C-alpha cells in the first residue's frame, strides 16, 4: 500500500520544548508507528498569542487613588453603633458594614488580591468577600468615607509590598564588607594549606 505523508503547518501555535519539527499527518500509518508511544500534539503546543504579563506594582500604584475605587461594587449595610457618643448613639443606624467580592473586583490586580488575602485573612468571609466596618463617626456618610479610607490604605500597603526596591547604600556597604571578610578568610585558609604542604615536603626531604 502506498504511504502518503503531509507536512502540516502549525499556524497559530508554537512548539513547546517537548515537540521538535513539523507535525506529520498521514492517511496511512504503518503498524510499527501505531505501536510507538506517540504524544498528543496538543499536549506540547502553546498558543503563540499567549503572553505572560508581569505585574508592575510601581506603575499600578501611580494610577491608583481613593477616587479610582468603584463604590458601586461595594455592598453596604447599617447597624446601631455601640459605646459612648451621645443620646442617639444606640438609636440611629450609623454603623457601616462594607464588603466587596474579591473574585469579581476587576479594579484590583490578582497579585494585590492575593496579598490582601494573606495580610488580612481575618477580613475574608466564607463567601470570599473582603469585609470592613466603621462606627467612628455619628453619621452614615462619615462612616462610609471612613471605610473607603481604610480600604484605600490597606490596598496601597498590600500593593506597596510588591514594589521592587533598589538596595540601599547601607545594604550595599554591608555586602561589600561581607565580600571583603570572606575573601580574607579564603586567603588565610589558602595560606594555612600552603604551609602544611610545605612542612610535609620538608619532612620528606629530611629522610
């Protein structure tokens, strides 16, 4: 039987490390090839259009501000405040409970979300919502603004920890000092080894 092979171009893909050469499409595959351990072509291909994006915390922080926080993505509820504060403190619902879903919070990068989960795990509810409250003031509006302030500071702090900082001059000086001391130790160890070899050689010469 005549064997027909075609070289099929892999448009839209690029070969992974496990695949080499073009893909072979055959109308007739010999039994010896069928018994071979072929790897599926799709398992070793990746889309060429897929680009791994690196999050730049410094750049993102430069565009993030209190005003860019989308308030329509927050769920707000009110309750009565406790503690001292006047005759209406336990009669008016001025306490604010604010939450937002981390999964659908498109205004936050995934890296910042992950850091928020780690740093403020006690604020994450079972529904994967970030929860915060305020009863600092005597009006609902003031406590809402206080919640926004708290969220802004927490997000800014979490993103700030992701910024890559250049080493300080003090740290660079410590590194140079460490290298100098390490070099001296190596030189002294080398000198001691040389002295031992020389003493052994003199001992053999005495015989």
